[in-house]
C-alpha cells in the first residue's frame, strides 16, 4: 500500500487543532469599549452608508461578511463586528492595529446594500441580528435591531426599531442634529397589504408613517445620508370607488411630523389616506382640471391663470434617484413619453439652499418640469455625468461601455462613442482623480470573477473623458500611458453579494473572495498609491505586469527537467505558492525535518537540495529573487517583498483564530500534498497462518508506540508561538501560520466564541 506522508501530517495537525479547540472553556467577558484614545474628530461627509465610514482621524469598517444566523453574543463577536483603524496606522501599513468598537454583527442583507454604517454626533449607527430568545430558547435571529454605539465602543443603545423583514430598505439620516431611520416596507396596517414609508426619530423613538399605500418610491442610491424621499401615489375618488387614471409625485423629508393638509375622509369608508409629503408633480390634465379639482390636487380650486395647454392626464414614473438628482418619465395618457432630471435644490431651495423639507411655494406642480433629457422613452440604465464639454449619458453593460452626449436643447441622446468592450456587471462610481496631466474622470466598475479562482467581482476602471480618437487607437499605440484603455486591478476578487468595494484615500477596501477567502469574506486592502496620488492606468498596468511575471516565474520551476528527464526541482512551485500566500517558512522546514527523522534518511527527500535553496532564497528575496528585494512595503511593522501576496493586497483587521487556522489549512491542502509515496514491502503473503497471527499482535503493540510518537510529532508541529494582537484568545498556544495578517487577534476583551471563533 502507499500513503502520502504530507497528507498524514496535515491530517494530524488538523485533528489535534480541532480537538484542542473543542475542549476549550467558553469565554465570557464584559465589554468596556476600545482601549485606545477616544475619537473626537468629525465624520467625513460622503463616507456613510457602506461597510466603511470615516472620521477625520479614524476609519470604521465592518470586519467581514457575517450572516444573521451566526453567533451574535455581545462582546464575543469578531467577524462581522465594527472595527476601527487610525488613519495614521492605515497610511503606515499597520493593518492589524485595529480596535473592536461594536462587538456585535453589523448585518447587511444582500437585497439591500445601499445602507450600512453611519456616523453622526459621536455615535456609529448600524443594524444587528437580535439575540433575544423565544419560549423554547430559540434565538430570534430573523429579527434585526437598529442601534447605535459611541465611537469609543461604550454606551450601546437599546433598539430604536426592530423588524422581521431582513431585506427592509432603509437609511440612517440626520436633519438638524436629529438622526432618523427612514424605511419603506410592505405591511398590513389596516387590513390591506400596502407599501408604506416610515420615519423613526432616534431621539424619541416615535415611528411616523410618512406615506401610506405608495405606488413607488426612491431613496437616494448614491448619497446614503440624503433625508429626502420621492414617491408616487394614485389619486382616489371615493364616490366612484376607484382611483383616477393619473398619478402624483411627492417629496417628503425624514423629519416631517404632520401632514401639510387636512383631508376629508368622510366618504372614504375603510380606506386610509396618509400623506405627509408635498406635491412635486400633479398629473391632472386640462379637461379634468376644468371639470373640477379635488382635495388631493395641487390646487383645490380651479384657477384660470393655470394654463395646461391642452395637456392630457399624466402618469409619472421614477427611474432613478442618485446623488440628489431625480430621474423620471412623464407619460401623457394619450401615449407620449418624455424623460427628465430634477435636482432637489430646484424645488426646495429655502433655508439658505439647505431646504426646509417642503417644495417651495413658487413651484407649480401642474405646469413646471425638470430638465428635459430625452423626448421619448428608453430602457437603458444610463449614468449621467457632466464632463468638460457637457452632459453625457454613460451606458455600462455586459456589452461594454459607451458614452453619448446629451443635447439638452433638442432633448436627444447623441451618437455613442465606444469606450471599451469589456463587460460590466456593476457600476461602482464615477469620480475625477489625479493631478495635472494625469487628471481624468474614471468609471470604476465590477466585472465577472478574476483569475484568482473566486466567484466574486474583479475591479476595473477606464477613463471616460477622452475623445473618440482616444478610444480607436490600437492597444500598442496606447502603451506609453494606457489612459483610455480599461484596466483590471490585479487579480483581486471582491464578494459579489455584499457591499461593493470602497476607497479610503487611495486604498481600496473589499470583502475578499481571493484564494482561500471565499468561505470567510474578510476585508482586504489594496494600496493604489501612485507617484502623484492614485495610480495612473500605466502604474496599475505595471503593477499587474509585475504580479503576472511573479506568477509565471513560480510556475516555470515545475517545467524544468534534468538531462535524464527527471524534475529539476522537486515540488518547488507548490512550496513557493504556499510561501507567497502565508510566509510560513517554518512549516516546510519542520515538514522536511520530520520526514527525514521518520524515514531515517540523512538528506532531503521531499525536496531536492536545489529546491530547498531556492525556496529559502524566496523567503528573504535573495538569489533568483533578489530583484524583489528592491520592491518592498512595510506591513504591520515588517518588510514585505514584492514576491509576497501581502505586497499586493492584505487583510485589514483581524480574523478569528478558527478562521485563520482553516485558511492556512486550505493552503496546506492546496499546495503541500504532492509528495513522493512510500511503498511498503509486500511480505504479508510470505507469512504462514501462525506467522500472520503473531504478527497481528505485534502490529497492535507497535501501533500503540507509533500513535504515541505521532501525537508527540503533531504536538511539536502545531505548538508554535503565536504573534501578538489586540484581542485575547482562549488559553491555547496553537498557530499554524506565521502570516501576520492572519494571526491578529487578542486585546483584553476576549472577543471569540460561536461561529466567530
């Protein structure tokens, strides 16, 4: 029979580790907040609403994707908790130097990823699964609670509001120093299921229905702090027992507390009508207007000065609401459709331009309109952006990216310019970056999974401010700067059903599905700092080239042969991949030593002597790898060479001990199994029956000695010193890796337990 020796070693290590962890006592601690300095800096506008939120001095982030069914025992959560890192530490590459601010899961449904962490007035606001239990002791984790915690980790509130709708669409917003939760939900309040818009005052706990039974609604999908909501409603005619065939579009702000009108619902029967918003558009046409208006119209009495110019009844439909701009269509009931944009400041410009939450008195909801973009209907999900020569409609889809100039006078979208044929899965954002001649408007987008083997998104960008000539050049002629060619950022994989990647300065944060990470989705950071701010496309391409050449060089060793046709380097590529991902030189050294000791050999057997020399050179960037010694970064206080994964992207925050060990086991299983087999001599058949009988007893006795020796060996392999961190672990001294971005746990708060251990 034959056995893979390394498989035995790995299995023994895994078994001993699992057994040791299984018998550890539970660790219960009281939560006292962060141990570092208090954060008294102001929050940075524009950073709320994702898995990252910033103040002037700190970055707060959710420490990886976690489900609502994971253990959410307060004080024992690490994965999915809210961490913070000082910006000076982030800039210095001290990615493991983080504090736990909220030791609970900050939960996000994959169906609602437009809201996450918010910072207002020295508190961080979030949503977390309930830890309450029913009468049978079952955890009610299908309920989520809306809470806040001080930025120093103390003073966690009771729930402002709770819901069993895990996919609820919500935002935390602030108006005049008061924080509100605005949310839309399908519910049965009065005997009929309807979609309603609510507001919860986080200071008083009062829950107000802002609009009942809306047709459609829109929260701002770019500015997650925007307190304004748009929605459409049908116009009831109670005596007729049905709605009119036109609708109205309203605006309401989260702080609305009373209806702007009193409605006579005498003839309404059991029908409810709640509407705290003010008219943006009223779709009543001329004929119906002249025949009589009702209490729900913009004007409640006929006014001859309002000339609708033979306009038919109209139906408004919300297309998008992005960064304070509403995009909508207006369809005349005789069939014509037009497409418009409307900025909030155009209709609510009181209070020094800040608005007062109501449509200005000078606005006429029956005759005024927004900015005409298109005379006609369309189905393309455009992104609109003002470039230096006018407004452009950007179409990003699986077919590529095009841009078309909008002729505002004619209401037409012009001919398209092909920017790239690269497939787009999600648009991340459009932003202007760079300095001087390197300053461009970039479209960042996610595409299908990268080459690293995950199932998430690759992250790409392309400059969209070029002329048609810039995009028709051949790739070879683009080589000096590649400004107008789409470029992918390394091979990183970002989780596709969680928050999209975010930038903190020039550092890209993403929930990782890079190799080994797809089961864990912890946060990684990719530093895109270039010579002049964020990297130019050429700098990104150069980084990609360096990365790809490293991969090719590692793979090439397995292809080389000696003159007799044997492998020149035994199993070297796998060892180098293991070192690239973990930096764990000791494991391979111990493995060789253990193999030599057990087999009684007097020289290396698993690897050739040359292979051993090369992988040792790889670890210190010498010999064949000396070029990478000139390419370094400082990560967590250590020099990292350009032949290490951490040079390109690394974990920011901390992994639980269990996840770190399982991740390292993944790399062992992936790269440390292909070793020579050891054949046992087939002597069994030569024995007589009596000999076999006696041998069985001898084997049993010998097995006891072998098992004892194996346990001692396994204990030796797994009993390494753990690197220090800031969250204390239970009393165990087991570490399967020297990778500093994995072994990063342990302040005195004892945050471990359940699925988070």
